[in-house]
C-alpha cells in the first residue's frame, strides 16, 4: 500500500514495520499478529489493524497523544450508556523505535466507514439515538468539548479560511457561504446546561452496515458544552430527506439546529483548503457539506 501524503508540517512518520517493532517491543503477546494499514480519512492518527481483533492508533502530532489516558477513561465511562459500541482501549504504548509519541491499542469494531450522501432513514434515526443518549450522560467531571464553546469563537478562523477557499478556485460561491456564516452567528447562543458531545461526528468516525449505525469512533474531542456540534452529520453525511428524519428524531430547537449548520459550515471551509491536496476523503466530504449548505438556503 502506498504511504499517504503527509497532511501536516512536522507530522510523524508511520508504517507497518514501525508498528510491528513497537508491538514486539512493548506487547510481545501480540507480536505474531499481522499488521495492515487501514485507509482512513482521519487527520490526527494513523490507524493499523493488528490481527483480527485489534487496532493500533498512532498519533501524527503531539496533540493527539496528550490525552490518551483521559480518553481511555472517558471511553470506559461512556460505553455502557450509549446505544452502539465505541472503542475500548486495551493498552497504551510509549515512545520507542524513533516514534516520538504515546500510542494506543483498541478493540476492533465491525462495520464499514460511512461516506457522504447516505439516504438511510434508519441510519438517521440511529444517529439521533446516539446523539440524544450522549447528551443525557451526567456531566460532572467532563472536560470542555473541543467545539462546545459559542459559535462566535470560530469566527476569525472561519473568515480566514473562507478567504483561502476563495483563492483555491474551488467552484463555490464564497460570498454566499460568508452570508450563511454570518446568519449562523446571529443565532442565539446555548443557554442550557452543558451536555456531553462527541464533537467530531465526521463520516470517517462512523461505522455502519446494512443501512444502520454499528459503531462510533474517536472520542478524543469529546466533552461537555453546546450540543449543537453533534448535529453536523445532518450536512456532512445525510441526504436532505434523511436529514429531516434526523432532525425530527434528535429533538432540538431551531437555534440549536442553526448552530449545528454553522459548525458544519465552519469545519468544511477550514478542511477544504487545508486538505484538498493531501486528504481526498476529507476534501470530498467538505465539498459535499458546502453543496448542502448552499442548496439549503
């Protein structure tokens, strides 16, 4: 398998041989297992399958390694409260073999990585069940969610990336996108109690089979805050018909729905200029989001 192009300056190098050496040196009970790199749209970690029942997650940048212990505890706390499986951390590795960061081994979860444009109403309802179950988890001890703050905290960055998007020549009406963003900023802020959110429900973090949701991955950004960010699958995954099913089932007010649309827009206008030459999965998804935003005016 050809190594993917690096997405970030200073990104750590990984390959199957490195994973074999790391496993052999720190977890020799698994040294006999095969190692295969998994194709992924992920931007923070390289993922390898280890035998039939495990995965190895290697952070590409320091930020991806800093919260491994907290994430492992978070996963064990959340797992029994959610309607679909989530990762289970079974081991944490240390820097070695020239690789500079801590790393994790998780249980394998069955399912196919989802892609944008699904019209499954059953999947839309499954997603709504996951989102509503997560936001009802008791909050005490939860860290701030990565995107749990007010939408206005992303304003300067979003405007900056909109200008970069304009310069790429991508066929999007950036003036219309700016208008959509400014409309989202006028939405009333969240005044309810903080809720648990995943904060990164991209299709690449969702597994499915036969039109149903089978697992949710990557809880690195999970925490408490405004639940609007967990509405982003409405625009990054679902068709308009399935989006309406999701909205009916997820039980949020108009302002929360509008903030979710704003987060989907902000993420897409950041992702497309940044990843358009290095991550075809993420850039294709960003284009889908922008088309959905512009078509739903």
